[in-house]
């Protein structure tokens, strides 16, 4: 039976369609955001946004780069202020935060960072270490320092910190070395250990997997599964989120709203699609009703006997809460690129290759053959030699001894996070890409660049003014439009958001050449790798199978020492 005209204003609003049932019991909240509005650089990031996190809840904050995720983090931490609205943390809750980058380390040691100890405690520890080194444990100064250390709960902190540092890839010999001797990535691990030792009630993590190798990432994943506090994280690692997260909060940049979904990241994608379909149907139904009513108004506007009915319908349209036409959710950009020239069956071979840095032997008499069509991931702890092996294959570094023999038809492409010398600093971003593939149309080039976070104005930037992340992404695009037949990639997903990673995965799935890569992104590895090379202590162990086969055969899922000892 068709709807009556007077029902035109009764279309349920989207929130009415999708709203969950109200909770009948009180749930304590560690964080509450109410009617928050924030404008930055003339653009409204959030408008009357709502969000809450319960004690012990695990939440992922997602959205495209530039949507305002880091800005929201800063406001929660009181490092920035909202224009309107409130952010309330439970007065008894302790908040811990891991940024993407740490400051420059000082003289403090790795264990001192992990323990999160005060300057007073550092002084006490050093007195104890000095007397322990000389064997003078009967000295009154040692006894006094020991009493102070006990009073400050140091003996409970230290073993916990050591356990966590081990899990994150540190060796016992590292604990008492100054942090300044380590790279920024390793220092970040020490700061992550500090947070885990502290066990804050609200643990805020901004891309926590960026500085972890695959082994440490899996350890952290298992650790957080048993974490008792609430977790709020920003991450581009979908498998990591799928294993931990129970709520996804999406920043919608078009509506400047926060949308909450119950479930992990994969569930969020399904729900978002269903929500879009529901909103689209509700919008269409309302438009039909509006057209029906407007037709009645236009038809009988000049008929005196229908004047009251016409006015009634005009008022109903004026009062109607209009459903905004929903915007299609962002999806991975699909594109095709030229296929590489066919290589030899034996793409490249290493024979009896040895490589050392000073006194540290990385490889000794290494034999390795890579054949056409191989899709190989290199895994192992940081410092084991994964990047060194990629550089040897690429011919980027001279080898100490042995032979490196590429096939005569092998065309090598080497992608490094830090490779910027391949760019012409005077070219614009668009010119650089167009120059890499002369058959590429400008429209196609702009679309591909957009998929990898280069917006309309960005494509006119000179390469010389790009950030390190922008240069990495631009090199990645150049490989995709003019691919070699041997593609060597070191952490290609760094600086990409999830949708851009999905675009890259799709492109590489259709790639007909040979692929060797390093990554700690489990989804990326699981989708692309068919062979795993585990590198540790100078040995390379081949697992002829994908990620899950490697995990099963290595014993990693049960025993970390199986692959890191």
C-alpha cells in the first residue's frame, strides 16, 4: 500500500535506524568526549563529536592521513585545546602515551628508560652499580642505596622491565648501555617498555608497530591481549588491530564526526559498508516521499478547496529533518601498471658471500638463489642483516667476498625508506612520475598520486622540498608505473595509511615480476609472501610457504626463543 502524503515527515533518521539499544547498567568510563569541536588551518576536523572509552576497553582510532587523529590525541593529553566541548578523564586514571618519535636520548641507560625511574633513583642505582663492580658490598653507602632502592619499589620494577625488554628484542648486554648508542627505533622500544612496566589505566599508542621487527611485533601483540588497562591506538597495521581491538572509532573527515563501531577492524569495514547501504536506502526513501509531497503541493497549490491540505504539507516539509546524501566510503584505488620485461629463470644468485661490519660478521659463505616469480619476505630480529641482504642483492653495497650474479635480463629496482637521491629535486611531483613512464596519461598519474596521499596541490611541489616520508612515497609510485622485473623493497608500507597499503597490495598482487621484501605488516606479508627467509645469527633458513606456514614451523607462536635465540 503506498504511503500517504501526510507520512512524508515520518522517515526515520539514520541514527534511529542504526542506534544501539541503550545500556541499562552503569559502565565506568576512563575517557569521555562531549560535543567536541576543533578547527585547524581553516578546516573543521571535528564538529560536536562524541566518544567514550570504558575501563579495560581496546579502541582503535582510524581515518585517512590528515583527518585529525594526532590532533585528537594531543587534545586528550592536554597538549592542545578544543574550540568547544569537553574532554574528561577519570580523576583516578593514569594515562601513558607513546608518540611516533622519541626525543634525543641522554646519558640514561636502556634499563633506566624502561624502569621509568626518577633522577633520584638513577643516582641510587649508580651508587649500587659502582659498589657491585668493585665487589665492595659491605660499604655503608651501598647498604643505604639498597635500602632506598627497596623503598622505591625498585626490585619489583627491574625484573619486570628486563622481561619486557627481552620481549621487545633487547639482549641482556644491552640493558646497561647508554641509550645514545642506539638508533631512534631501539630507543622507542625502550620507551614502549617503560609504558608497559608502568601499566597505565589508559594506554595511548601512536603507530606502536613502526619500530618493531616482526618477531617483536608478535610478542607485543600477545602481551597486549592480556593487558588489563584501556588501550587507545592509532595504527596502519590491520592484522595487529584485528587481534587486539574490540571497538573502532572512525574520524569521518567529510562529516567531521566520530563514528563508533563494535568489533575489530575487519568487522568495522563490514559494518561501515552496511551502514552506508542503510543510509543510502533511507535517503532514497525520503527523497521519494519528498517528491510525492511536493507533487501534491504543485498540483493543488491553486485549488482553493485543497488550500489547507497544501499548507499542511508545506509545513511538514519545512519541519522535516533532511537526511544528507551519504558519501561513498573511501576504498583502495585500483589501477593497472605496465608489466615488466621477462627475466631469466635464475633472476639473481649469491655464491659464498661473506659480509662483515668491523668485527661483526653478518654473513659467511652465504648461498642464495632467487628465481623468476618468487615472492619472498625476509624476517628476523632487527640487526640480523635483513636490510644488508636486500642491499647486497640490489648491488648497493660491495661484498667482502664471494660472487653476486644477476641474470643477463634482470632489471633491478631497489626501494628503500631512505632513498631520495633518485629524485630530481627541480622536478614537480607530477613531472617526476610522468618522466618515469612516458606512456602514462596525466589523469592516471594524478589518480595514482592521490591514492598515495599526494593531494591536488601536492603534485605541484618540487621534489627538493618534500619531506622524507613524501620522498619515500613518491619513489614507490615511480616503481609502480615503471616496474623492474626484480623488485627489492625495504619496509614499503611505512608512511602509508591503510587504504594506501591496500592499493599497494593490489598492485603487487598483479605484478608479474619477482618480489623480495622486508615488512613487519602481517597483512602485507600474509597477502603477498609465498616463501619466507628467516635471518638470524648469520644463517638464512628458507620456509617454502607463506606467513602462516612460517609461524607454524618456526614455533614462534609458542616460543619466542625459537626464532630469536
